């Protein structure tokens, strides 16, 4: 799959306006070299994981299309929306194989058309300020033998009506498969690895990086992580216990508002009004003055 992604990338870099016709083989060659490098990383990663965990049929790690299914088989500790990852791997492998076959058919038709000299480029003139450029617009197919008319339909319509739809289905299955795989072997960064692997044809490199990680069930991983964080919190609370006075530390030593440990009661804010004189006199054995009684003028019941 990555082979065609790399080849199409190099096709977009051509500078010669008729380079697609003359250097199509070069784009495929460059795409093949890049594909082999990334594919080697992917195959080694899958084989290492299978060997470490005792999986059978390890040879599938090196076979295109079959390694896509094998990736799902190695990820069975995690399901995809309650679907076994191996089942998702089967769907992805089927549509990947179909996509490869359709692309091979397209390139066969393209080589027949260009190699036989049946394609004539036509250009349009585009103005950029004071600069006028002849830009390749497409190709006219001329002189094509009647027996090769199928190549015209393949060249013009195959991608639009079939290949693109097959690729969309494969892409959905591949996204689900990559999420399941990286949840198993790179649970901490699974989403980043999956997204980057979809956007760029370098999933083999990420798989190689995670090849020595222990496979986990993502749900169990989250539970264990939460429990570990809770144990850390408990350890912190044992080392830093909260205040026990019930006032959030109000009566701690050094607090100017603390009412404990001072040996005296707090100052009465109403003492200037004589509210405490009677109790003080009574405690010293003195007599209370009648002037202190505000109702003395009303008489008494003596």
C-alpha cells in the first residue's frame, strides 16, 4: 500500500511538464525503494512481536497483504467497537489486496498508452503577471488500436469510479486496525502514532519503535494507571497529613488568631462598656454598686 503512496508523492514533484510520460518508471522506482525501507521496519517489528509472544505463522509478517491481517491477529488483546481486531485485519487485508490489484491494472494501462506513443500532451497558457507559461493540461489519446480501448477507460475512469471507493473502505479499516495495534503495544501514545501513520506512509517505523513493548489490554492499562495515581496520592497524604483541629489550620502554632496554647481567654471587645465589671467585683469579694443597676430607680421588691 505504501508503495503507491510514495510513487504518487514523487509524481507530484516532477518539474518537466511532460515528465509523467517520460519518467513514470523513475517514480515507481523511487517509490519502491522508499517502500522497501519502511516495509522492512514493519516486517521486523511484527516478527519480533510474534516471536516474543509465541504466535504462530510468523512468516506472514514478511508477506504483503497477509501482514495486514497478521497485525490484527497480534492486537487481539483489544477489540475495535466490540469487533475482534483479527476480523478487522481480514477486512483491511481484502481491500488492500483489491486496491493493489486496481493500481497495478492502472499502471499497466498507463505504460501501454505512453510506451506505444498513443498519448499526446496538450497545454494551456497561464499568465502570472508579466510571465506567460505553457502548463501541461492533460493528454489526448490518438492512434490507439481497437483491441486496447479498455486502457482508455482504465486510464480515465478506474480511479474515479472504483479505486478511490476501495481506498476509502480500506482506510477506515486501517485506522481501526492501527488504533487497536498501538493501543496494545504503545498505549500511552497510541492516538498520536495511529494518526501520523494514517497521514504519512511510515507506520512501519512506529511499529519498529514499539516492537519490544509488552502487549496490554488498554482498559486494564487505564485502570492500573488510575490505581497507581491513587496510590501516589495516598502516599503523599501520609507524608503530608492535613490539620486535625477541625478548623483548617486555624489553631496552628504561630497563627495570631489562635485560641489554643495562650493560657488566657481572648480580650473582650465590649470591656469598655463595663460588661465585665460585675463578674470581676464578685470574684474579688467586693460589693456591687447600685449605680451599676440601670433599673435601680424603679424600686425593688426587698
